[in-house]
């Protein structure tokens, strides 16, 4: 068994995008707007957005939960893939970012598919549970405050239906999960959740080396 993976070079990444990436002009426009922000890089990569859209189509998801909206790159990709009666509930803390997202949802004609909730993701999840939406969502994308990842995971497991899919971003955390001397809250949280999911009998999973690491989690019936 090989003990390493090939490194994706800049030229190979460019080839990947040139030969497989499909983006609408609205998606491309949003990416250019996001690239001008100081926080550029927080959004999903274009190939990751396309992967999320494909997962929506493969699973036939109609109800999606997203933690971490930012400027809406991922919700735009998933919203475009949703059927006309599909719905995304997405949450974030910063209206300055989500206003950009909403502008592009409207341009893409999918704004009626997206419910934006402003506030801490943990509070939004607790509210959804109180509202009786247990086992309601078909798919969830977790990409919010890293120090709260375990809290998100447990609540999302309650909200996702049996047989539903959870996608968790940044599980490599820029390689910091390997640094045993790095015990900041975000790194420790991601490291502990990765270990927990590995042995969690409630789910099946696969960790993929996509961008900064993505784990797919399937809630067992």
C-alpha cells in the first residue's frame, strides 16, 4: 500500500478546472467579488462547490442545512442543484457577507429556495430542534466556527434523517491537525471530532483529500 498521495500542482489544478469545472456566470461573478475581500479563501473552492452540487443531485436532497454562509458560494452551488421545491436553511453571523450572498441568490433566481438565519450556528441548530425538525434534513454542510464542530455534529445528527448525508469541511485544518504541539481550540476541536467520527457506530464515513479535507458522513438508518 502506498504511504503517500500525489501532490496536486498548480498546473494540474488548472487542468482539473479547465476540463471539469462547470460554473454559471453568476457563480463566476460571485467568486470574483469574494476574491476581493480580505477574507478571501474562506469560501469553498470552485471544484468543491461543484462536488456539493453533485452530491445534492446524487442523493436527491430536497432539504439542506448549511452552517456557515459567508458570501454564499456553497449555498449558490447547492441551490442551483436543488429541485424547484427544494429548500436550504443556512446560517451565519455577519450580514456584510450574507448581503453579498443574497444579492447573488436573487440574480440566480434561487432566493426563494434559501432561508437565511443570522446568529450563532449552535443557537440556530437548537432553535431548529425546538421547532420539531428532527430527522428532517436530507443533507447538511458544516463549515462554520471550528471550535464548535462537535456541537454542530451532534445537533446535525439529530436534524438529519436516517440515510442522510453530512459534509464536513476543513478536517485537515491546513495540516495543523498533525501538529501535536498545536492545541488551540479550533485545531483541538477538529482533531477530536475526526477521531470521534472514526469510531462512531451511528455513521459510515469517508475522509477525502479535497481542498482542505472533506469528510462525508452517512447517518445509518
